[in-house]
């Protein structure tokens, strides 16, 4: 989640607490945008650092530099290839060649071949003498075969290897994997602290506040949203535009993001219907009259169903039209409409 050279203060505080505890495997869990990857990486930096302190890695030694340039012999990073490339981690030579030659696309899950390489990595001798570390993110992107391969290593861990599993959906992990790890639930930062961090990334105060609300208080998600200027600028207008039947209101969103945006609208409408406060929008951005809870619950179920196919829709254009049409029916009439399938 961290960007630039400004570390989020809530990440630093959590790292200090975790470093004071012993254990060969940590599971960092919580919703997206709270910094699981940043915390996981900072833990392995500290574990492998040649001059660590109680607060973490020194940031200046050869080990810290090797991690900075993504070339540490004692660190194995397991991610979907898409995220490896986004975060600057090198792919295995064959995988990179296959992608360069258009033989296949970068994977969106952690590949079995990568896990096999990790198991072999765990059996090696530490190159720098500080032990070895394996960082898995997002851990829920392991399939059953990959997860079982990791489980065997967690059950019989090499004495000098430590693991960090960072997850944004820990409930999807095998119970046996969760049971082999010490679990840490990510801390939610205070709104003022998160807003200050966003401003340190270059956002002005109003944009930081707006992005943070749209992200439901999750600063990492807020930063990603703010990077998409069109999406951030249109966020507050989204419910009103959908109520007018404007399909183009979802144009800035990929299908997965569109479903998530509609889930946020539905969440806030349910909160208002129950007498609570909205999380993602200002009350002025939403219909003034509370909608029937039964209708909203039905819409929520439909959105959950839509989310299951949003990553690979049969026809993305038709799906977006159906999502917008259903949203309009809910927002303007409160009457049941045909479910999104």
C-alpha cells in the first residue's frame, strides 16, 4: 500500500509489535487497502536485515539494498504474475519468456510452478546467513494444489525459513493453513491519520477526504482511486447518474470495479434504511427517501452473484448495461426489477 518514501505510520506501529513476537509464519489479514503487502514486505526486510533494530530494518545495509532492487537471494516472493509485474518483482526466466513470446498471458493466480520453486528455495542454505523468508501475497490467490504444497512446508518448516502470508480474503484460505500461522488482523487507521498520509502522497486535502470516503476509510484503496482522476471526480455523482439511467456513469470502471461500486451504493442505502450512516457516500449523494430493506437485500444478493462472473463476463458491455439498468430501477422506484445474471 505504501507509496513513494513515505511509510504509513500505522504500518510502522504494527511492524514493531509483530517483530517483538516469535513465530515462523504470520498471516496478515483484513480487507484491501490496509497495507498487508507493505507490512509483510517490511517484516521480511527486518528479518533479513544485517543491522536490524526493534523498529525494523536499517534500510542501508547490503541486504536492505538487495530487497530494494528485487534481487535478494534469501527472499522468495509468491504472487500472481500480474502483481509481480506491477510491483517490480522479476518473473522466472521461462515464465517471462512465455509471456514475452505471447504464448500465454500473465497469471492472475499464484502458479503451481512458482510454489514448487518456493519449496525448493526453502531447502537451500541461506546465502547471507540471516535465514530465509517467503512472502505470499495475496495468499487467497493460491489454488488448491498450490495451497496444499505450501501447507506441507508450513507443517514441516525448515528451521531457518520464515513465512508471511498477506491476505485480503483470509476466509478463502485452507483452515489448516490458517491454523499453522500466527494471525494478525490489520489495524484501521484513524481518518485524520489516513488523510494526512494521502496528502503526503501528493493529494490535496479535499481530494484526500473524498477518496478516503469513497474507499470506506481504506487508505490504500483511496490512493488507487485517486490515481484514476476520472473515477475519483465522478464518484459523488455516481448514484444520481445511475438514477437517470446513464450507463456511461460506469464507463470508467472495469466490470469487477463496477460491481464493487454498486455494492458500495447498496451498502450505504441499507445503512440509511436501517437508521445508520453511509460509509462510502455523503447522504446528499444518495436518494433522500429510504428504500425498502427487502428490495436492497435482493439487490445485494444479485450483486454478489454478479461478482462471481465479473472477472470474466460473457459480454462485458451487456453486463454493464444490465448492472446500470438494475441500479436505476432500485434508485428511482424502489420496485423489484429483473435480476442481474
